[in-house]
């Protein structure tokens, strides 16, 4: 009779395959459970009804309490509500008032990462000589360990915790990662054969090298290139240059980023230049997603406890319940812009509605918030030499209220001073605007130059016409106004000619228009500059694209782009027409015509995807001189690198071959892995598949596989954002099982995270365990491998279904709350499915006889 009820084993104690196997071994009709006391009280089992040869030879102690875990220390991940903390040792021990119980011990270091509010700290109580947190002090808090998945589940009411979002954790849970080094690269190699028979080769590359220790990130930008100046012997030289060395780290308490070393002044008020020194700036990425950037407040008054719904064009973007009286909603997403519809529904069913108009441009700051940036040091060049006098700079933006922002800053150095002040205003339905003025004073050899510059910026989204002025700006500068870069140029040279040739006027415009009913969009950008010496330059680009269906052809796209640039009185015009038609299951047939300088070139190409990691494209056509041309490329996205191979020819006489490689290397105390890369020098996660190679991993940079050492690195990982990596269970081998297939972490910028999947690889077979005296381990004893993963539960007469068996591996067998004996698997393992007879060697100090009286 098959087993239909296995309540003998509490939820979470058995993985799916173990439950099924045990179920096939134990007759259900012989299981009788008598519950004693309340639901939380221990369970007593009537072993008289069990059909086993030796009823006294049974160990069911681990099943008498729901979620019982034998005392000891286990490596586990702590999951706090929806957030996950890094893996760590977790001790289970008997509480002071329950010698036969078992409870997880959360240490002071563990509790510091749970995210309790500061007001909760004095209320916490401890047990085991003040080393373990008492859950009784936090109403509604509970702990539940699960050895099968290696997770300690911690449930805490959100009212006791700092704010956390669906994908965002408070700073107490941020992970600085593990120590490690990294090297990211982007290499390009090309060989070109000219019409005259010459062959030229070029090699170039760039990337970032770095090291992490605690919260500190050391980075060095490098580039390499073929000097292309072969000597008389034909030898070529590869030159490597280290462009920049710098350190940075997060300052959590200030929500800011501290940088030390060579950097570029990043500012919205002054021009950017390279310097060596120290900088501190507020970092919006350290804020919850809904508080990043500028977004408006929604202010109103509720008569009763009411539900407030904020929507845009029918899409709900915020909903919450507020108490009666005035309310302020300040955590709208920064990406929200345009007209917002607000609906307030009272308890009695009455509804009030109103609208809020918003726009977004730089220098608008959330009400009550201050964004700032300070820096000090000396200007420097790419050779790491000083390039001017020491300076100090600072700027701020203060959200005065829901509509006004005040901003300003100063930059000062020996013989140079610059001061800026401005104001930003949300004009609601009319958009958003900012106006600022900058005054400079520079002491040069020929005298003092003093001037001013004024700037006007505007942004607006027009919901009625589905269009947006992304940015529009105008700046006017007087003849004697000097930026810091112009001053440094004059500071280094005795000649000051060219200093007066600064910018006079500058215009910028970016405009987008959507025609959704037609499936079309338009884009326009324009820039214009003129200078005090009479020079002027301008550039514009415009594009129009449409997606449509033609009969059975779905997703046909047509685009038209035009460009013009004017420099030194000369125009450079370009026009491009493109057509893309779906062809086959995943391919696209493309046509393009490019007109420039009165000449037209044509090309016809085909693009397709071979599989999830490989794509190719081939093109053929004519160039602007009527010569036949052709080119093609193949892209491979592997676990170790991204590779692109290219080939091109022109007129039958000129051809080229090229290859580019993009990837990285990350090394930590836990292992080394080559990998694809995203942002060079950026945040990444090393995952461990328990030494098993070829395990498919999903993450930020697509699918990858663990290397020969069971390590893989996932890049394109967001900073200060809860990231998730998982195993592709559909692609696991038949001899591989994963009991923990998803890991999460919230990493600080530039961190190297480390997480372990619980993976078991090896054969499965029935085995019989025997002690030295011929007896068997007790019914209910557990078998674990060297990573503490449970691989089997002993049934009658020592029978056990073992999983993850590897030749020569030693597995521990435990009962009575401790390891009692161990078995060594044969090498090689049997190739058939025969039952294994495995002697269980007792641990020193434990007698050969199994326990009785359970």
C-alpha cells in the first residue's frame, strides 16, 4: 500500500526527492501520531505500530518538533522577510529554559544587519550570556531554519524595521563584498591589406584593473595600443599607459561617495577638468528608488482614513492609505513626469480628484532635500603631473518647497575665482525652468580678466501631443569670462592668445515626438556655438522611424535620418534611409542607402541569431565611388568573453580582418573566474556551485556556466539594488540537483559579492548502512556530505536512498544530535543500480551499538 501521508516528517525537513523515496519505504497504515498539548508542543510518536524489526532502534528526535534542527553550527543564508543576507555560520543550541529544544542564535553582528530601527535597539533582549537575540522581545518575530535549502527564515513585522522596498534594502543590509582583484579588458585587433600591397596591423585595448578591501575600491584605468611606427627591422611596439589611479568608497551615513586620487571634476555649474585630490558628493543611487532624482510632492487633505491613488494616463504608479488630515506623498519615482491624476477615496465612499503637473530638469531637487558636491586638489594631466594651482570647489542644490529649488557653488584657486548662483522652478503645466549666473575673476600676467556667464534651461513633456522637450538651453558669456580650463591653459603658457576666443553664445535643443497611432516616432537635436573671435559651429540631427505590418510581414521598420555639421564655414551633410523586413524565424533582411557629399552608397544585408549566444550579419553593396563592397561579422557571447570576428572587402583589392574580445578576470579568496563583463571595474557577483562545473547560471549579463572549479561571475549587477541570480534548472544535468537555486544580495558600488548555491552532483542509488557490530543506524538517522547537504534519511534495517554520490566521498551519519559514524563510498561507483552495502565506521568515543529507547 503506497504511503499517502508523511506527516511524520515536518515541512521543510525533506527535499522533494527524499520525501518521495521515504514514502515508498514506509507503510502509511503503520504511522500513528499522537499530538500532545498545543500546536507548538513536541509531537510524540507511537512506535508500537511501526513495522520494523527493532522498535527500540529508532531515532525520531529530530521529528518531534516542527522544524527541529540538531544543535550545532551550520553555514546558512539569513532571509529577512523578502531580503537575503550573505551566507554565514549559524549556531543552533538549546534555549536556557528548554534543554531538549533547539533555536537559532542570532549574534550581535547578525542583528546589526537585520535592519531594526534605532528606537528598537534599547528594547532588544538577549539569552545565552547575552550572545543570542531573544525573539520574545520583538512581538511577532519568528525564526525557522531549513537545512535542506540552507536558509534561516527570519520574519519581523515591518513596523520595527527601517524602510525597505521590493528591490531595495536599507544600508544596514548592504554588502561590501569580499576582498578580491579584478581586471577588465576590451581588446581590438585588425589586419588591413591596402591596394598597394601593404599590410598594416593594429592592436589596441583599454580597461580597468582594481582591488577591493572592505568598503574601499582601488581602480586604475589603462589603455594599450600599437604605436604603428615600425622601425627599420620591421619590429612593432605595444605601449601600455596607465591613465588614472583612484580610490573610492560609500559613506552610508551621508548617502555619499568619497573618492581619492585622480579624477574629473563632475559638476553641473562649472566646466570639467582632471585633478588629483579628494571629492565627496551626494549619491542618489544610495537612496530608495522612489527618492532618487527630482519628483514632486502630492499634497492634500483627507477627511477620514483614505486611500490615495496617483495615476498617469490610466496607469497606477502609486497607491497608499493615509490618516485623516493633511498628507504629503514624497516618494514618487523620479522617472515620473508630466500630468499626474490624484484620486482620494474616503471611508464613506466619497471621492475627490485633482491633478499635479511636473517636469524634470537638472538642478530641481526634492522638497527638503539637499544635494551637494565638494572637491579639493590640484589639476593634473594624463602623465600624472601637476598642471596648475591647488583649488577647492563646492556646489549644492536645495529643494526649498514643492516648486522652487535654489542652487549655487564656488570654485577657487590661486589667482582664479568663480561663483555661481541659480534658481529652478517647476512651472507645473508649463514645464520646468532654471536660470543661473556665474561670475569669474582671473589674474593673468597682462592683467585681471573679469566676466560673467548666464544660462537658461527648460524642460517640458506635452502629454496632450505625446511629445517632450528633453532639454533646451541657452548660454551667453561676456568676452572676459574664463572657465577654469581656459585659466589653466593661460597659466601654463606665456602666450594668452586664444583666451579671448572663448564661447559667446550656445544653444542646445533635444525634442522627441511619438505618433503612437501610426507606430512612428521623431527625434531632433540641435547645437550651435559662436565665439568672440568670430568663429561659429553648429550641428543637428533629425530622424523619423515607423514600425508597421505589411500583410503577413509583422514588424517591418522604416527609418530616415539626416545630419548636418558646420565647422570653419564648411558643411558636412548626410542622409540615411533604412528598411528592415523580418525573414524566417528570427532573421531580418536589411536595406540601407547612405548619401554624403553628393555620393550615394547602397547595401543589402541579412541578420540572424544562430542560438542564444551567437549571431551573425552579412552585407553586400556598393560604396560612394561605385565599387563593390562586402562585410560580415560573427558575435559570440560565451561564459568567458564576448568575441566579435569581422571581415570586409572593397573593390577586390582592399580587405581587412578583425577581432575584438571583451571580458574580465575576478579573483577572490574563494576562487578565480574569467567572465564576460559589463561596466568596466563595476559591481559583480561571484557564485559558487559547490565545485561542480558546467552549471548554468542566470544573472545580470545573461546566461553563463560555472568553470572547472565551480565558480562563475555575474556582471552588470546593480549597486545598492537587490539583485538575484539563479540556476537554470531546466538545463541541469541528470546527475545534478539544486536544493538552493536562487541567491540574492544588495552590493555597494564596485563590490565583489560572493554567494553559494546548494548543489549536489553525483549518482543516486539504494544503500544499506551497517555498524561494526552488524547492527544498523537507527530509523530516522540522517546522512550528510562534506558540505553539510543532506543526502539521505535512514529507513528500516539501515536502508537509505543516497543522492549526490561521488567516488571515494566520505558521508557522515548522525543521530542523537551528533555525528555517530561515517561511510566511504567505493571508487569507482557501480555502473548499475545495485544496492550498496556500506560499513559505517563509528566516530571516536562512540560505542558500536546504536542508541535505544527513542
